[in-house]
């Protein structure tokens, strides 16, 4: 006979699961509908600007200035590249995000991207999804824990809406919060909200078509080349993160008003446009598709894209860092394949996901994205390059507010157990033995 207490426990679990199935589906559907509208407006704006004569490049400084002032007027909390702000809000502000962030982020991102600013759509989408679900949490009078859970659902739904990878988006929303740990209690709601968001976007006409890649049969030679590529991708991630950090630091040290910094950033973007057209401006979606189709980008493409991303954000542009990182990884993969005489499309796809794994510490999400986008045959290759890239990139991240729960090596310890940001290399004079040896025990006793 089943004990009464166990029956009560099962009831509690069932009620909780049903509650979050409904809430996460609602959060996903709302987020998906808003993100779909945002993507349609952005696509229209980009096409409108592209149809203008060459003077359209003059809209770059106007766009950056418009981004700065729209955020200042509507919601100063919307400043930055989105995802990192949401991570910070979840960790340090009880997942409270002003709803005004939603329109501010949509407007400022369109003003940045349409003229040619180098940012992505995932960051603002994440802030939009988080703003919507945070407002729902406040409206439903949720506890802090429940509100955090709902906001994570919004993050996952937003990524699913942008990427067209519902499982990868859900895993990303959970994995990105804590490096080395996984928040399992929110996994089911995150998956449900991602699926709901994806289907709403598809129903509204959002397209996720990307070029197919040819995956080689599993072999020791193919795995060897992938391992070598993963080491290269980790170096690309290190360069990418450090470049964004360095340029942001240099702009922060300038004792100039932000509008003046916007004009400096615009000058750099206009110089690149004058030298090579708009190939390296924008999200990089066209270049990404070219690489996946088998046409490698110029060897310096990934190097330049990192610089332009950092310059755009430092100049007041609004947008994400992940979408340009897709292009950076794919371009690096295409370069590796070209030099080694390998398949550009396949290694471009691996670079695409490996740089996501390394630059933002999400190897599981990146592997799931690879499978959803390129098919199950790529799973062993993607899993290997994502984990190697994640490990070798070290403690770096494009999202500084990520909390490192478990280091990537036993060589690191917490200097202050109460401060999760105080990881440092273990001092050499600290004994590696956890327990005293037999000889030490005999001497003590």
C-alpha cells in the first residue's frame, strides 16, 4: 500500500508541473509574438535603408545617436548588449526588469542595425522576453524564486524565436546563468516556453532557413581534424572576448560625452564601409550563409568583425553580441578549412557553434543548436569542438555577470568562499591531499 504522504507529494509535484506548463506556454507565446513583430520591423528597416543611394551610410551616426537618446528617454536600463543585463538582473536584482525596456530595446536596436551597426538580434530579444515575463511575474505577484523562473522562460523563448532552435534556446537560457552548473528545476518550463515561442513565430511567418552542410562519416581522421579546429576556435574565442573587452575599456577611458564617442565609432564604421562596402557591417547573416554554402570569407573577416562589434557597442549602439559571434566562428571555420584543404561549409558550421560554446560558456546549448540546425550526424563532431573550445577559452566570457560555480580546472580555488567572483590559481604551497596520510596520522596520535 502506498503511504499517504507519498501520494500527497505526488499531488504537489503534479500541480506544480501543470501550473508551470500553463505559465511557460503563455510566456513563450507572448514572447514569440513580440519577437516576431520585432524581427519583421527590423527586416523592413534594413531593406528600406539598403534601397537608398550611397548617402545611406550617413545614417550610421544618426542611428547610433538615435540609439543613445531613445534609451535615455525611454529606459536607461536598456543600455548595453542585452543578455548580460538580464543575467545581472536575475542574479542581483531579483529578476526585476522594467517593462519600458521592451520598447526601448526594440527601437534602439532597429536604429543601430538598420544603417549598418555591427550587433545582433539575440541580446535585445532576450531583454524583450525578460521584460515581458518579469512584468507577468509582478502582475501575478510571484515570489522572487518564481519570478526568476519565469524570466528564464522568457530568455529561452526569446532565443528560440531568434535562432529557430527551441531545445538549444531552452538549454542556453538555463546554462548561461551559471558557468559549471545547470539549473535543472527550470529546464521543463524553459523547454515548453521555447517550443511555444518557436511555433508562434513559424505561424506568423518567421523563416529559419539556413544552408545545409555535408557531414562526413565518423572516423578517426575527421575527429582529429575537428580536435585541431577546436584548438583554433578557442584561440578565436580568446581573441574575440579580449578584443571586445579592450575596446570597451578604451572607450570608457575617453573623457568625452557619449554622443562624441558615437561619432568616433561612426567614423570607424564609415572608414570600413568606404574601404570595402557594407560586407562587414550589420549582423553578418549574409556572410554566415555564404560560409555554410561553402564560400570562405576573407582571412581577416573574423578579426575585423570583433573590432566592429566592440566599436558599435562602445559608441552607444544597442544590440547583442551572439549573432556577430556566429559569423566570427563560421568565418574562422572557413579559414581553417581553406588552409587545410577541408570542407568549408562543415568547418564553418563547427566554428559557428564552437565560438558560442567558448565565448559565452554554453557548450551544451551550442551542441544542441548544431544538431537542430545541421542534423543529428554532426552531434559527435559538434560536441567535441564545443567542449574543447569551452575548456580552452578559460575563465573569459562576453557576459561578465555570469557566475562561475565550478571552475574548468582543479587548479583554481575561491580566495573568498563568500564571493563567487574571487576564483584564483591555487597557491603552490597548498597541499593537494584532501586527507592526511597514514604516516601523518601515526605522528599525530
